[in-house]
């Protein structure tokens, strides 16, 4: 199981890095558009569409990474006072009943949506640039599929915690979660 969780964490990390790398071209395109529009009086036909596509892809590809790093917003009013075992039970139920089935359904539906867009050679229809839209839509399916994978990894971690007690045995090697104290602590 450790190998599976580690593999999923690496996949999630890779999609998170890809999503993060999309910020640089987004910034460059936005700056270019501002200069072209206000300095040269010649706005681009592509900056708006490229901007929403890169922003959307950044968000969708970062969802699973955010779950891996435990950075999603959760209501801590009661959760923070629960024992590690109770938290693991709540997390397990959440992943089994909500996250995995709903996100699996979404990933499959969004894959079909992207496939139809590819087969029909659909374009955006929003500007004179009018790019093919399927590459943007495939990021929807990839984002939700990696979220499902990461939810499975988190479910395995929660089950491991329930089985072994308060000290988790399965850890993220490259992320911020670890069961070992940091050096010098």
C-alpha cells in the first residue's frame, strides 16, 4: 500500500507542478496584453481566452495537490477538537461517500465532454482567435481524476491510521506531511 500511496502522491505532485507552471505564461500574457493595449493601442485577440484557460487549468490541476498538502478549507469549529482516530473516521466517510463517487462521476463526464469537443473540433467562439477548446476541457477531467486518486490515497492513510493507531505509517515523502520529526527539533 505504501508504494501505491507514494505513486499517487508523485502523480498528484506532478500535476500540481504543471498547474503551478501555468502561472508564468499567464503573467507574461497578461503583461503583454496591458502593454499592447495601453502603450501601443493594439490589444491582442488571444489574451483574454488564454488567460481564462490558463487560470482554469491552474485551478483544476492544483485541486489534488491541495488535498495532498491538507490545504483545503474545512470547518474546524468541531473537527479540531476530535482525536486523530475520530478525524480518520470522518475523513474516511467523506472520501467514500462524497469525494470519490462524485469526483469519479465528474471526471468521467468531463472526459466525455472533452472527447466530444475533440471529435467535433469545437472552437471557443469567444474571440477572433477562436482556439480549439478540447485541450482546456481535458484539464477538467485530469483535475478531477487526480483528485479521485488523491482521495483514495487519503482514504488509505486514514484506514492505516485507524488500523495502526495515532501514529500514521504511510507518509508523503515529498510533501509537508510526515510522521517523523524534523531534524533539529
